[in-house]
């Protein structure tokens, strides 16, 4: 029995799923790791080319969400930009913690990889590029990818002495695992973001950080109490440790 088969058996057992699915899941997994449609396959990458569940923190305190709407407009995603502006939300204070499924390095470029189990239909054709784009729009995944790529940009800038966004960032790859096949061009959605968009977003958020710092310096909190719905403020030392807290 291979190590891969044992991992599948352990996973099915953990969630009380019949072991009659072992062979199906094995083939499914092979379709995912052997698929080359991202420009590479996961199977060809060495273990040291993966960073699993890269963690980051995002400060939403008083953030003008139109910043993201503008960035999406720069990418030509007016439909999503308008959708965001129509359902705008705000957070008075707090930090959101996020995880990137995996960051991989292929040759000199780094990619954000996100696995999606969304059900779009029973046939591979239900996961063609048109259907994937519709799903990305419906679930705001382009916005998610934009945040992930900004996190990757800031992370690499602190790790690579010769860092250059255009040379080192390949974009985001969304793997819709239900629609992936080793031979068919389905289930894989690639999303590339030009540096000028990342630069705009990075500079806008840095200005936001300065404004929030000045606000905190001048604020008189007195006897005020934090609301029960506030996101937990993380320790600032942890941000420094991670090197790319927002």
C-alpha cells in the first residue's frame, strides 16, 4: 500500500466515509497533482517549493473599501467592483487573520494556489473557463486573490534581496478540484495582476496605516469599552515576526 493510499484511507475513516471510495479519490487526487494547466503540475515540484497555509493579518480598522473597488476596476473587473460598492461593509476596529492554502515556487516565480471544492455540475465542461469566471465573480474570489497576492508581495519583499514583482510573482491559480482532469483544460483558473495594481493597493494601504497610527496617537479612549463583535486585536510582535502584517 502506498503512502498516498494510506493518507486517503485515514481521511475517509476520519469522516466516516466508506472505503469503497478509495480508488475514486486516488484517481481524483492524481488528476489534481498531475494537471499541467497552470504552467506546471504540483507533482513536479519538490517539497521545499511549497509553503502551506501561509498566514497573514489584515487591519480593517476604518478602511475605505473603495480602495479595493478601484483596484478591481484597474483589472477590468467592473462587474465585481460595482457589486462590492453595492454591498459595502465597514469595521470600526480589528484585525482579520487569513491563510493562503499554499504558495508554490516554479522556476523563479511564486504562485498563490487556492483549492476550491465548489460544485458547478457533473460534467468536466461545467468547469470550463466561462463557468469558472462566473464562479470567481459570484464568490468574490478575485478580491480574495488580490488580497493574497498583496500578502505574497509584502512577504517576498522581506525575504528576497533581489525581489522584483514582475520577475518573482506569477499570479494566483484557483484549482476547482471537482472539474480537474490530467488531460482536459478544465478546473484551473489563472489570475494575473499587474504590478501597477499591487503598487496602488500597497501605497493606499500604507497611507491607511499611517492615518490609523495618527488616529491612535490622538485618541482618548477614556472609559470606552470594545464591542463584543470586534475582531480580536493580535499582538504587534507577532506581526513583526511574520514580517508582512497589514
